[in-house]
């Protein structure tokens, strides 16, 4: 029997140090504790991301209307692109290789080990590897793309979700996990533009459809929130000092808000025009569809990044567990994270 499980004859509750793993695990389960609130928040975000992923897949992949619109996006790319933009997109995507992925994983590992944050290092590496494995599993085996729109053979292969977008977003989310709280804004500021642009570039280069990039963003967000919920379950998260970071708001939050609202708003407006307002044979449909898909891919990446920052607002991943009823007597009204002493003998 563990020392904290033994009954005491004086009716008291043993004191626990907040740095012990035993206290962290039990206090993280206390109703109303900081860890329990964060765990509930992350679990809800994970489930919501999975639900949105299913909606995007069902609406744009499993319906003839969605397939026709995404086929129009690819057709509009051929009719509405410039040679310089195509070359720029392809050069950016060609940098995402197995070597660059290995370098990114090594960078995350070095940062985490130098800071001696072993669980956060595992969570960051898990965000990248689990997201990429799930993306390949879904694309190749589980999520099929039936030919509902009588498309040419080169448009029928499944590409949902995008592997390139998954790598870019998961590396950025992993970096958010391993850097210190005060450097979180800097890390996002350096990587958010690149990760968001990768999703838009996959559409510009004709490598993926808009739903592929949006699905990859939601997949990575679901994996990151699920791993953060597990960290909260172990009591590893704590409240951060409520300090103002005006430079973060100026150079990170505001640009992300502008990209998310502008991309999603502009993209949805053009999507409605290209799908429901114009006639199916109108020559402007492919052009508007391509612009809508490009904007939606960029806006979804910015929105996913902004949502993760909002979920981690005032949450320090390096903080010690919050002390919960460590001192004072335990009353029936406030039992703390530990159950009260039973009024009968346990045999």
C-alpha cells in the first residue's frame, strides 16, 4: 500500500508536495482544478476538430456538388495562374522532403532536451509523427474519393488530407509545445506565415484540392489538442503569469486574425458565387472557384493556428501543478482532490 493510501487515526489528510508525480496525477482529476479545466477544454477542441474534419470530407469529397467545385478549382488554376506564381509555389513545396522533416524533428528534440522538458519533447514529436501517420493512413486506406462528377482520370485519385500541409502545421504546433511560454509568440510568428502559405501553395501548384489543406489543418489541431489533454490529465500544465505582450499582439495575433477572417470570409463569399450564383457553364466559375479555394486554404491554416493559441492562452506548459488544498483541514464541502476518510473500516 502506498503511504498516501494508508488511513490515519487522527482523521487528517497527509500533506503532499506539488512537485511529485503522484500529486500531479491525482490533483489533475480534481473537479474544478486548473488541470481539469484545461483537459476539458482540449478534449472539446479535439472532438470539434474531428467533427469539422468529417463535415469537410462529407461535403467536398462525398458529394457530386463538392467534387465539381473542387474540379473547377483545379481548372481555374490552369486558366488563372502566372508562370512566376507556379514556380514559386513549386519551389516552396519541393523543400518539404524527408530530409527537411528529419531536420525539423531533430530541432524539436534538441530544443526539448536542452530545456529538459522530456514530456513536452515527446508531445511535440508525437504531434508530428501521429499527424503524418494518420494523414497517410486516411489518404491511402480509409478515406476514399468516389467519382461522382464524371471527372477525368487525373482528377479522381484521393488526396485527402494533404501530407505537405500536415507536415508544415504539425512542425509549427510542435514548436509551440517545446519553446518557453515567453517565446511562444516568437515561435508562432516565425513559422505561422510559412505553415499557412504551404496549404495555399498546394492549391496554387495543383498538388491538392482546398479540402485536402483544410482537412490537414483540422487533423493536426485534433492531434495536438488530444496530446495536450493527456498532459493536462497528468497535471503537467499550470497557469501562466498574466503579463501583457504587446509585440505578440501586434506582429502575431493581429496578422493571424486578418489572415483567418479575410481568407475564410473572402473564400466563402467566392465559393457561394461559384457554386450557387453563377450558372454551371459560366466561364467565370473556374476563376472564382480557384480564388475561393486559395483563400480558404490560407484562411483555414491561420484559423487553426489562432485557435491553438487561444486554447493555450494563459497556460504555461512548463509550470508546476497548481497546489490544491495542500494546507488546512479538509471539509466535506471542500474535500480537495482526495476522497475523505471513510467512516467504516475497509477490509
